[in-house]
């Protein structure tokens, strides 16, 4: 098909993305993902999904916290500015049609496609147990998430590109086998945000407890930031530093501070005119000028979970409506038995 004839068949642009509910979100999630979602919801219909089944692929035996984790992630999203009046916020497991689509797509997915997925390989390696069938299906389930909402724009980080390539292959194969144009091949929307390190210089991760959380307060933010790593060679205040060697504080300035503050930081670090502790205080101001209203909103929202329940009830309902349409189209395209 030529590019032009292909465009004729394209579905309207729809954004779909998701996150696994694995605990409270940190600043890395905020600058890397949520800020982008907040922009996208103004320009496209958006479906933002809490991927609780995906969470089970690596911890099916630890479900005690799942319910709370779902609430926490919704609170973080809302505080960051995801607006249920603009975007549909819903829970994967509330849409059983996704499981059906996952099953159907699994029938047209060669094992080789999933077995060679590098992101999946990484996940398997990190697990202590042996690879289970559900985890192998991770990218297929993710494909069902996307295609169920007729998503064709998928904002994700680099680590998800391999999964998305499989989604494109599956969509293409489905269309080919059924001789329909049921699905667009979903395209990634890569977010070009610098990776925020954890405050200790390691990867920012929930299990490390080394990130500032959206659910932190101004006080706890400072408590965390105080211990952040700088230029390790600058062991005393009067040794000039090098911002290129500063592991956390300077890179954070680059994300949160104005250009004037960034420039001044480099200058005063190199001349030892500013100490690291003062530098962290200045960084605190920069972070809080963006995050304080969000953190405050997060605290306020957490007082009334009935709002979260209402938002999810509405979101689940409207996502389910769309799912019903898609699954009907899919069953028809595959000429399946329909009662
Ligand atoms: N695998 C994604 C992650 O870990 C989460 C996810 C689940 C997702 N379903 C999705 C992302 C659908 C995009 C689209 O970040």
C-alpha cells in the first residue's frame, strides 16, 4: 500500500498509555511521563490505564497492596494534572474484553516475537523465579491494551520501544490475516526528558527509596535532598567543584532551575563561591516552585478517596464502552462465533 492510500484508512488519533501500580510515583515519573501526558490530554482523546494485570506478571503472589497502589497512582496522576474531564482514567482489570483480546492476539503471535523482546529478557533476568507463561505474554497483553482503545499514539520511554514494535507487528498481522483495517499500527511518542538519577546517584527506583515522591511534602523533600550526591571529589567546602562530576544536584538544576540559575550554579561551583549545601537549598526552591502546588494537591486529594472511586467508576465505564465496540469488530473480523 502506498503511503497515501494508507492514510485514507487511518483512524483518528488516539493516545493510549499505562503504568503498572507498583507504588507511589517520584519526580522521575513526573518529569519523564506525567508532564507529557498532561500536555497530550489537551490535544487528543487520551486513555490512561492502570495496568494491574501487568503488575501480576512479576508478583502474582503479592496482591495485598494492589488496591492501595491503584488508589495511590490515581492520586499521583490527578495531582500532576491529569484531568478526568479530558482523559479517561481506568483500571485494566475492570475491562475483561482486554483479556479476551489478549487471548485472541496470542493466537497470531509467534513465540519468537516475544522470546526475543529485550525488555522482556531484562524483566525475566531480574526475577528470581523461572519465567511464567503470563510474563511471556507481557507485550501481547500490552498490545491488547493499546488496540482495545484503538490507540495509535503511545507515549512511552525508550525501554518500551521493543514492546511497541511487537504491537505494530501484531496489528499488521491481524489486519493482514483478517483482510481488514481493524487496527492502526500504534506509534511510539518518545519523551525526550533527561533521566533523573536517584538522590544517591543510583537509578531512581521505588525499591531503593532514593527519589523525591509526588506524595512528599516540602519538609520531606528537603530531608531527602539534603543527602543528595554532588561532586564526590569536593570533600570540603573550599575545594572548587566540577558540575560535570556532580552526580545529582547539578543535573537536577538542569531540569528544574532557570537558565540563569543553572549558569550561576556552574560558575559558583567552579570557583567554590558556593557550597554544596547552599546549592541544594537553591535547588529546593526550584523544585518546590514547580512541585509545591502539586504536592499540596496530592495531600488534599488523599483526604477524600471517594473522588478517586468516582473517577475510576466513570473512567472504567467509558473505557468499557469503547472496548465493547472494539471486541465486537474483532470477533466479526475473525469470523468468530457470536451468540
Ligand atoms: N509496560 C508499561 C510500563 O511498564 C506499562 C503499560 C501497560 C503500558 N500497558 C501499556 C504502556 C499500554 C503503554 C501502553 O511502563
